[in-house]
C-alpha cells in the first residue's frame, strides 16, 4: 500500500471497453510529511476520491481485487481515502486539518 495525494484527473474519451465508466485520477506518491516520492501515476478511483485528498493506492495484481476493477486492465487503484494516521503514539495526519484537501 502506498500513500499518495490526488493531484488531478485524466480524461480519455477512447479507452478499453472494460474501463468505460471508470474515473481516472493522477496521483503523486508521498511520505507522511507530504513530500513527493517518485513519479506521478494514473490510478482508477474505486472510492470517490477528490483532488487534494490523501489516499491509499495499490499496484500490480492487487489493483484488480476491488469490486470496480475485477477483471479490468488496471495496474493502480485508489482503494481508500485516509482520515487519520497515527505513528509512534502521535497523530501524523488528520484529514480535518489537512490544508491540501479541497
């Protein structure tokens, strides 16, 4: 599982028929401090995420395990929107206090 920030949307009018109706989002993997880690990627949204939200993504065969991506040509999926993260007994992230969420 990877923390990522939703940074935009991807629109494809022509795509494989198995992806018709799928919402594609541009996500940037991040660490808990919000710093970018690696390259941005496109992920299918299975939970209704929005721009600026901190989400969890999975890649590879795990990306085809959600009810919206089963049997589809998907390599990355957003499967959760993060509400809080606690690390070492402290709150490292709280959605209600996140200045990046829109």
